[in-house]
């Protein structure tokens, strides 16, 4: 005779096993006759970084020597060729204020740059000039 607790337990176990079997995907067989792989165009779209990477903010400008000091943003990842890259400083409304040339001067979270054109202000955001393919 089946009691109510054992009946409830049996139903719960059957439900769990049935759900597990229904949701597990079939694996392709070794002969290759299993389900085909999804088409590359059907794959989920990938998230890629935008063309503009925020580098940091201007913390000092010396118009006499055309030097600009940039405080790097936390967790910024500098590429290996950062010393040869051109930079753009821009206001909070994203209007460019100057074009800069990055330098190999990197001490901790501080990067030096040379002013090429424009008039950057302390607090301006600095980004890499987007590279066009």
C-alpha cells in the first residue's frame, strides 16, 4: 500500500527526472548524424567595444612647454602602442577642445602628452582618436 508521503515523493521525483530529460539537449553522435550546429548568422550578436576608449581626464596643462598631464581612469587598458597614439580632449558635452600626442611618460596612473592643437582645460575628458579600418 502506498502512503500519501511516499506518493507525493514519487510524484516529485518523477517530475524532476521528467523535467531534466526534457530540458537536456541532445548531443551529436560520433558519426556526425546528430543535430547540426547552429548557423553562424543565427548566433547571438556579440557586444564589441566602441571605437572611442575613454583614457582619463586632464589634470594639468602647461602652455609654455605644450605639455598635458592626464590622470588615467580606473581600469583603463592601454594598448602596447599607446606612446604613438593621438588623443582628443573634449568637454563634458563631447565637444573636442584639443588634439594631443601621447608620450611614453607613464608613472602609475599619470600619462604625459604633448599638445598638438587646441586649448585643453583641466577636467577635460581624454579619449583615443578613433582608428578607422
